C-alpha cells in the first residue's frame, strides 16, 4: 500500500499536534511532534541556566548541543509517543507556559534547527509519517505529498491554550497566554532561519470555527485524495 509524507505547519495552538496524532493513528503512520523537540532543547537550556527573560547564552547552548539527546518512546496507554530528553520523560514538563515563553527564541538558533531537522529527516525517510511544526513543508519535507497549513485567530488560540493549561492544573491568566501567543507568532514569522510561512503548495485550514471531528474529516478527505492521485500516477 502506498504511503505518503504529511506535513502540517501553522501557528502555535492551532491544534496541529491533535490533528496530526489523530491522522497518524487512523492511518497507522508514525507521528512526530517537531515542536516538542524544540521544547525539549529549550527545557535543557532552562535547566542549565542558559536562558531567562533578559539573558540567553547562545554560544554555550551551541557548544552543548552534542550533549542533548531528544527521542520519542511510544506509550501504549496514551496511544502516542512521549518526548524524552537525555532518556528522561519530559512530555508534561515541556508543555508549561515557562517553556513556551522561550521556545521560539531557542528555535530561531540555526545550530539548533540544523541538529533537529537532521533527526526529523531521518525519521521520515521511509514515508508513512505525519509531522507537525513550523517549517515541515518548507524545509524538513519540501517534497511532502500533502502539506497543510493550520491557522486561527490569536484570541481563539489563546483561549484554547489557556483552557488546556487550566485543565492541567497550571496557575495562569488569559492575558499572559494571549501575549505569549502573539509574541511567538512574531518571532516564528520573522526569524532569519526557516521562518514560519505557508508553503506555496500547502492547503490552508482555518479551524477557528471547526470542531475536532469536522477538522479530522476535512484532513482525512485531503489524505484520501492525495493517496488516490499517487496511486493513479503509479498506475500510469
């Protein structure tokens, strides 16, 4: 059976990871949360005292990149792969607002991107992969058969993120979450190395008013059409 590479890009808190997990599980594909990889490196920088509100020791982080190991281990109970930093499960820790405050700055570092993109490309060599992030369709897998670009208003995304954090038990206020979303949008879109842009051949989905089920069916239909096109090309 033909397998394809599915690249899902978009702004923060657009539900990229949620839809990517759903599609990967449905198709039996490998799911990779590239954003979690950058969050893991950010957590490492925080734990090492290399980054703070008014401080970022980029040189030392670059020097220590060889010490950083980011990997995924499938959790049968959860139904998806969790993120490990140097063999320690950090799946929950990297989702905090504290990590969110710094992840876009860390992700803008060229050496960090080079290291993680190499890992991502290695994972996707055999096709049958769904990967979400900021530059999957433009840099990591520019030849992906299906590229999707997710978007929604900053207010909608901030509300989703706020509810997620509150349900987790975090002590946050909506205004702080909205500010973080807006700041990340700016940094992600304006960084010099691999800025967040919609690939020319990506299909945009604004999910501001879509339910999770509607979104899933919309993406699944795009997958079906892409697979049909690939099968027809193979037959011809």
